[in-house]
């Protein structure tokens, strides 16, 4: 019987010390936390496209330029920027089959749609149809996304702070969602670099308001202790967590007005998205019913 030899560098005690040191230097207790103003740290944009691609642990520091499919998508995106009517952000997020997000799926907000299995050879046609002309992609029928979607920057190979903070936040979100029995209403996905590593933990929440409009809000300096407030206040009741707020989808907003319980109204933003969403009334989109307080309850049907 072969006996395994364990050196001191592999002992649980040493691993624990290394993890503690990393958390202190790069985690939620690091010295730079809460040192900078967050409001207005997000550039104005109208649409956000996510490519579901593999696992965050496999992402290289420049995932959009280093992996085949993200690289093709990025090139097509840059080549058409001057012809795209809506200012668009492009981000990679994890693919998680068990939650309905497969490799090469494309998610689009505020349209709240998902295209399945984009192939590298069809990227150009996809961008011409959807991003430039604002039409349904000729190569596939979109599914309607339901509920609220939380994206957490966990791109550890790009910045250690996100690699430390991101997974801890995802774990806490999933735990709190489980406690509230909201697994079918809220998704949490790791995403690649979204800007502002110094603000880690960074999250983006795309969520419907009670009247059905889609808001996109960015938060920074988020810790696991803040997670219940995002579920119970932001998503369930439409209340802005102002002290952690970085900005929103739509026209630039220098500072959120009001207190922490500000309702997510976004007057001009909602009008803008309602007019620009060409896919919302198309019959080929999977239908969904809107629930109350930002939580949707739907049955998908083609």
C-alpha cells in the first residue's frame, strides 16, 4: 500500500493561513474599501450583451481576446460599433447547464431574451441582424428571460480582488435565494471584467419593476452582509441601495437622488427602452407572465 506524503506546504493549516492573508489583502476587509465615490462610475449605455462561455476558472485575463468564440464576438462587435444604434456593452458570463445557461448562449438586456448556441461561423450574421438592424436573428428563435438576473464579477485571472470577492458573493446570494425559495425567479452568474476592480465586489442586477420595465443597476463594494438587502429591498421592493450604487443602464446619472429606499423609477430610461425594444411583441419570443414586486412567475411555451 503506497503511503501519500504530505509536505508542510500542502497542510490545511498553511492553506488556511494563505487564504486568510489573501482575504485580508484582496477581500472585503482590504484597506481601499469604501474609499472612493461610487455614483457615476459607470458609463452610459443602452444594451448589455452577455456570452455564456465555460467556467470562470478557465478564463484567461483577457477572455474576450484569448478564447475563440469570445474573440470572434468581440471582433464583430468592434467592427460594427459605428453602425449599432444602441450603445452596447459586451461581457462574458459563465455557462451553467443546470440553470439553463448553456455554452455559447447569448443573453441580451433590457430585451430580456436569450439566443441558444451561437456558433463561431454565424457571429457576423447574428450581429448584423440583432445589433445593427434590431431584428430577430435569422439563425434562431429567442427565448424570453424571466425574473431577475444578477451578474457578479469573479474574473480572478484578471484581478485577484474579484477572484476573492466574486465567488464569496455568489455563494452568499445562492444561499439566501435558497432560503427564500426564489431559485426559479433569480439567477446568479459569474461574469468577466466589467470595469472598476478597485470597487470589488462588483455586481449588476437586471430586474423588472412592478410595472414591467427592465432596470439595470451596478453596485460596488458589495459584501456578503449586503446580500439580503439586494434580495429583499432592490429586487423584491424596487428600493435602491444608494450607498453602494455605481450607476445604471440608460443615460448617465451623476448621483442617485433620495435615500436608500428610493424606488427604481428611471422615468426617461424606461421610455427609452420601451421604444427601442423591437423584440418585445414578436410572437416567436417565448411568452412570460409578470409577477409582483420584481419577482416573475412564468411558464415557458413556444
